[in-house]
């Protein structure tokens, strides 16, 4: 695996972007069909969702997801920074506007049960205060990172999702900033805490999912993971070797999840 380790400083981050491979790799329909058949061989009774976190935990299930100030901060913070790119404002004002739009969506009946909008609309005022503070901190952090970048960047409208054909499986890759250069792109993903021993395979899984989610199968030339609290950058290159390894890691995670589920049921 082409895993690079750097300190999280402006010069090192820009060097990772500037030295990314100049030629991209492209997945074909044969690659997609092969992945689909491997996932279909790992049958599950319902629908499953896989992402880098599951790969890093070797398929072990964590606590059930629920909305909270810490789980809402990234969605709101990224949307606020994206809003600021088109409507200049302070970070706090952008977060408040985004919160207002989310709540309006719920009161207008355009949000489904369990969505962030639905949760925010029923949250008490003290919780909304905590949500605002967390989102402001996240947006401020991401804004500072984006200001380091010497090339043009954008905040994607969503994470990358790929539904594996006939396998009842959805793959999700986190992405916070996209840096484009002619025909290539580099992805930046931000995480809390510090990277563990399996952070590299997690980045590789994100790389593979991002390539699958692209309608032409074009892989990013480099996927960069940032851990601001630890001051660390890690990156993997979009090579065919790493894409294939990322696909194998995702299938292995599905196998491990099925095994853990069987043990719990026994």
C-alpha cells in the first residue's frame, strides 16, 4: 500500500496535493461486476452499509447510530462552509442559517423520520446550543484547512455512495474537500482523534468507494486523511493495486460482519 505519513502543516499538506500522481486509474464494468458477485456470495438477511470505519474495526459492530451534537457537527459544518463559498458570512452566521434551513425543512414536511432535520426540530434549546457550538468548531477547523490549500477546492454536496448491484449493499466514503486539477482530483477527509494502525486500510476503502461512486469509475489520484487533533496526515494513491486491495478489504469486512452477527444469534 502506498501509504504516506506527514505532519499536518501547510507545507506538508500542499506537498501531498502537488506530488499526487498525474495520471488517474479507471474502474471498468468488469471490475464492478466482479465486486458485485463477491458481495452476493456474502449473503445477508437485510440491507447492509459499509464504510471505512467498519474496515478499520474489522467488521465489529459499534453502538447504534443516533443524532447528537458530535454526530451532527460534520454535516452542519460542511454545509455551512459550502454556504459561505457562495454567500460570504461569518462561520457562526452560516451555521445558524444552515440550522434554520434544516428546521424549516422539518416543519414544512420535507424531512423523513430519523433525519437530521427531524431530530433538530424536536431537540430542546440547550441541545441546539451544543449543536451550534460543535458545528462552528468543525466549520472553523475545515475553513482553516481549506485556506492552507494553494489550489482551488470545493466542499462536496454529500459523501460518496455506491449501491452494489443485486447485493443489498451500500458503500459510503467520507469526503470533506475535493481539489481538482484538470482531469484529476484529490480528496481530503477529516477525522477526530488520532489514526490507529488500521487507518491506512480505512483510507484505501474510501478511495475504492469514491472510484466506484464516480459515474465513469475514475479514481482520485490521492486520498488524504487529516487528524487535526493529532497533527497527522496520511494518504494513499489511486493505483489499481490499492483499489483492488480496498475492494478486498470491503468484502472481508462484510464476511466479518456476517460472522459476528451469527455469533450473536447463536
